[in-house]
C-alpha cells in the first residue's frame, strides 16, 4: 500500500512538472496586454500601436494596447508591477515611470525594482511649439516674452514628471525664465490646449506635435537636440536656435513584472525586435519623429537605465521639479 501511494504521488508530481513545463513552452497561449501610461494620441500610445500588430504576429497572439493614463504614467507602472509575472502584462515605459516619478515621489506603490527591463525600442527628441497666433516665432522670442511677463506663459505637457515636463524644466533652468506648468493626462490633450489658446507653448513629443505643425495649427520653434534632425524636418536644433547648452531626448522601452521567467522575457525581447525592425513599422515611426533604438540584450538595457537615471534624477533635483 505504501509503495502504491508513493507511486501515485510520484506520478502526480511528474504530471505537475510536465504541465508547468508545457505551460512555459506554450507561452503565449492567450492575448498579451501592452500597458501605456498616457492617453491615446500621444507618443507612447503611437509607439505601442505602431508595433503591437507586428509584435503580435511574431508571438502568435494578439497584443492589446491598454491605456492607463494618470499620475505621470505611475498608474500604468503600478498596474504592471503588481501583475502576475507570466509575460501577459507588459509595460511600455519612458523615463517618467522608471526614473523621474520615483525621484519625485518616494510614496509610490511600486519601485523600479518591481519592473524588469526587457529592451529599449525607440528614442525621440521633444519639439518646442507654440500657438501661431501669439506672435512668438523663435526660441529667442519665447525667452524674451517669458522674461517680459514672468509666470504669464503657460506650458502644457503630457503630465507631471513626463519627459516634456522635464524638457521645459531644463529650459527654464538654463534661460532663467519663469513659466507656469499645466499638466494633462497625455500628449494629445496637452497639444489641443495649445491649439485652443488655453495654454501658449508645449514641449511636446513628435507624434503629438508634428501633424499640427504640418497643418499650420502649431508653430515649431526647435527640437530639443543640439542639432536639427531629419525626423523633424524644417525645425532647427537648439544650437541653431541660440541655446547651445540645451540637449534632451527621451526613450520608450518594455518592462515586465519581476519574477517573469527568462524564457518568456526572451520571447518578448525577440518579438519586439522583430516588430520594430520591420520596414513598415520603422517608416511609420519615422513619419512621427521617432527613431528605432534597440538594446542588444535585457542586461544591456539595464546598464543603460542605471546611467540614464542619473541624468533625469539630477535634472529633477537641480531644476527643483515638484509634484503639483
């Protein structure tokens, strides 16, 4: 009887082990959520939707883009950090939720250590743009107007602690001007506020700004890199615009909850690389002012993040950025 019980137990354990192994090799066997921390219409949303279809085809499952806007993308980061580490919940994040928000708010319900880096996917400059009806035609005009009326110019961004917010903070720090921050839940509503005249200027992401610049509804003053870029044609770099010490750009990358199996991470890594290196996806991203920028491995992305965080945290502290 004892031997029979042992045999049954051994068979049960073997079945469980086989089932777990089969489940691991079967990943993915249901749709994957790609969580974005900003509202539809902004840069993060655009990057996610540009790559989701191709990424899903590589994985053999649908990749569903899910927008969880708010708190400078912290809501989305917390959602993924607390999800099951099974590869079915992936975060598309920027420096906001990985470096900036933890530096701004130590009371967050997650830490960057709760999220494992998979790969960087894109980089982009910011675009400084204004409502064309306010008579500001250059960066120097903006500086002069802001110095003439301290605090009277309102700048719209995709949220407190977002890359556009930090881009504006660096601008005010270097120029000594005073402007008022008006945060929104994403790039699209921020841009609409400038078009409507409710705010006057934005340090926006290219997918949000470029269509409006091309349509004449916004005036592009400069890109946030030192020199001009073919990603944003016809708009000068900061050196040409008269502010040579200014340079900033931001990235988007994929993260999963800590504890996600390495084999699953590898499949997500490979699917992301396969997606954004496709000619059609690269062309779609380039049209929106976004460049493909991939990590060679999750470990390399992790090393990049360690150094990158130093820049953002230093900027948060030196520019005196606070939670509104």
